[in-house]
């Protein structure tokens, strides 16, 4: 695998906020990091595509996918050593792979597929779509959220990844996530 897509090893618990667009991942990642006094990795795809949109008003293209994945891994690898207990990730390369295959009729760069299979995460929180859609320049498929939710869940099941579905208000989601994380921490000790 390319060096730029290699995930550095770590001893911290890595928790991924995973799910369709506009389902509360970023909000929850920031809340959890604050609650635990830890670090969180923002969604690199968003910052990359916002800059691209500002500069050229062009949407995502196939050629953007590997740079997005590399940027996300670089951010994860940079923040991992800054925490010794928990690292929260607002998406990961598996999510990028899923979007790639969805938007490009099953096509995805082989390097991205390989990285998504090799990277290790301790737990996933799958965010449900029971929160209002928030429109912006990048979000483009409000009517696909239910379908995407099912695709994300099927991928977690296929990969035998441990996960919990989070739904309800921001506070309900946060409370549920904290209870799960506290259990994970106790199990690791």
C-alpha cells in the first residue's frame, strides 16, 4: 500500500463517527472529544471540497478521491500520538470508499479499497438520519440518506465491525455514546 495511505499504529481507542451526510457526525465527534478531553479528526473531504468549490466552483471528481483519502490519513496519523486514550474520527477511509463506489457506479481506486480493508478501528457509531437535513454547497442528495444509511450499515456488518446506531436528539446521542465508550474503556483496562 502507498506510504501516504498507511495508518500508523497506536495504542489509543479509535472511534469512527460513520454515516450519511448531514446526520450529525461532526457535531458528535467534537462533543465527544470535548467530553473526554481528547482529540478528534475532522472530515478532510469537507475541507478539501470546500476549498475546491471556493476556487473553481467544481464538484468532486474521480481524481480527487486519492488526495482526499491521503489527506484524511495524514490528519489521523498526525493527531493519533497526541492522545493516549481516545481518538474520535469524523469519518474514515471506509466512508470515502463507500461514497466513491456510490457516486461512481461501483468504481473505486484499488489503493483506497486496500486501505479501507487494512485500517483498524475499535468502534463505530453509525449516525441515523433522524436529524433535519442541513443544506450547503457540498451536500447534494437529501433524498438518498435512508439508502446511504442502509449501505453504511451493510458495510459494517460485512466487515464485522463493532458498532452502535445513534439516534435521537443531540443530547440523547451524546449520552448513549458516552455510555458505550465508558464500557469500551473499562474493557481495555
